[in-house]
């Protein structure tokens, strides 16, 4: 009997895959507008729900994305919620197939906690989503999220000021309460390991002599890589202040580890170079990285590299350049699959792009502040959002979620607008 019930509940769960229609429905569900400077960098923790941002106002801010996502959905739905109508719709049994996987917004536990706080605890999946009319579903969820918002969770969890050094790039370590960040004061280019828990510096990493323009952490080991305008790329162990490896380059470097932490990429001068992270040569008192073992061309685009990234499965890479080009390559063969074009960026800005979680789409900012999305498979633009901003936003996709975040003069959470998906949800 219990097995049959479990099977029934599993059958009630349905998935909403990321499609062009979903992209076209996405809009800002929630925005934090209390920044007094532009957001220069942000990062999602791989295994927790935390997001960290760095801003020109010399602040580092920590957010709980699960909470932020719930609030974003609440803000979107509250404009059209009526709980009395919900109960009426539920009572009429107006069935309508709903193809929505609601974990994308928070997770089953979040919904359970919301219902528990009202004394109405029951399994969320007892709603039987496949058989609920979309308006009823929307209203019930909106009613639940009123409770969450009343707790005052719309504020960021913590703000830490770095007035002495400034802050430019920021990345989480494996610990969601610890970050590594670069300076922006122009006189000290050390990287810093900072505990967000008690606002203490745990270690300084000295080695660069000009602005750090790229920072990437290895997901499998306590290692990270940094690239600087001093034309060096340094490899670090978080447990040691001295760099573990050095590479000299002939341009502004963009760096990234693959998901396994075995390979890292360095892009500059129209090429992406792949290195084995385990191979070094000792020259004097320095460890020099061997390689590269592969060199891929990006079709003659020799403008400054801005960002290089691997897709989650490691099969694809993207590279953005100052001239406004976003190149997508096969990371095994080096084949240039697509090139997307946006407005160029200035030498003091960074054009950032991001793969969707399954690697089927690319989103990117633009030199005019706009945001674009393309299909990797077809190479076609699938959505765009204009902006009143005049500089490119930083942009990141939330891991395992149908949400991306942009940072400019404000922090914006982008989610699908359920009201635009009514026709989609009704189709088989």
C-alpha cells in the first residue's frame, strides 16, 4: 500500500523543461535596488542556496537564493492573487493539465515549511498538480508565499564592507560562508580569503602586480586560478599563501576550470588554450605549468578576452571578447559552433555570458546593457530584454534552476511569468 502511494505521488510530479517559450516568458520577478554602485561580480555556491555579490560601493553581500526565489515568485503572483477565488476553483474541480515543476522556485521542503507555519501541514504533492487548474495553483502558492514574506526574508543575509581594499571579483570556496575576492583600490592586488561568518581574513594571496581580471575556483579541490593585466596566470592552493604555478601570457587572460577540476582553460589573443591542472615543471623556486595540450582558434577574433566558461557537462566552452562576440566551441574537438554578436564593451567593463544548466542555451549581457539568449543547437536568438543601463550586466544562471540573475546598478532575479505559460501548460 505504501509503495503504491509513493508511486502515485511520483507520477504526480511533472517537469518544465527550458524551452524557447519559457525563455520568452521570463521577466524580473524581484530586484534589490539598494546598491550605491554597480555590481562588478557575483557567484552562486555549488551546493547551497547562497549567492554572493561584489559591488563598486565596496560591499560584499550574501543572499539566500531559495528565499529570494520564493519572494520573486510571490512578487510576480501577488498582483493577481485572490485566495477566495482559489478555494472556489478548487471546489468546482475545474481540471486543467499543468506542466509545471515547482521545485524550480524553491523546493518541496520550502513549500512544506510554509504550510507548517499555518498549522495546515500536508504533503505538497497531494495537490496533484496534473489535475489542478492553473489559476487555482497560482492562487494557492501566492497564499503560501504571503507567509514567507511576512518573516522579513526579503533582505540580504549579510553585507560586509571592504572600504580599505575595495572589491572587484568574488567567488565562493567549497564553504558557503567563505569567499575569495580581488581588490579594486589600485595599490594592492592581493587576493583575500574572507570568512563571511565573522568578517575575518583567513589568508592573503600575493603575487599579482596589476588588476586581477579573472578568478575561477576548482570545484573538486581547494585550488583556484587567477589572471591579471600583469600578463600572468597564477595557480593557487587555498591552504598556502604562495602560488603553486605560474603562466606568462601575451594579453588580457580569461581563465576557467572545467567541472572535474582536471583541466583549466586560458583564453587570450584569439585562442583558447587547455592545460592539465596536474602537470608542472619546477624552474628555480617556481612551478611552471606544462602545456598547453590543446589550442583552439575562435575564428580570428583577437580582441581582448573577457570571460571563458565550460558548460556543466564539460562538452562546450564559451568565450566573450571586448568587441562584443560570444563564441561557443566544442571543448573536445575545438570546433567553433556559433558566434553571437552584441554591442562592444569598454576596456574597463566585462562582457559576461553563461550557459543554462543543461547547456542548451546561452545568455549574455551587452555593451548597451541589454540581455540576450540564444539556442546553442540552432544558433538563433530566442529572447532579448532591452535596458536603460549603459554598461553590460554581470550575469549568472542559478544552478539546477529555471532562474538567472543579472547585476548592474541593481540585482535582478529573472523567472518565468506563469501567466504567459497558460497556453503552453495546456498542451500535451
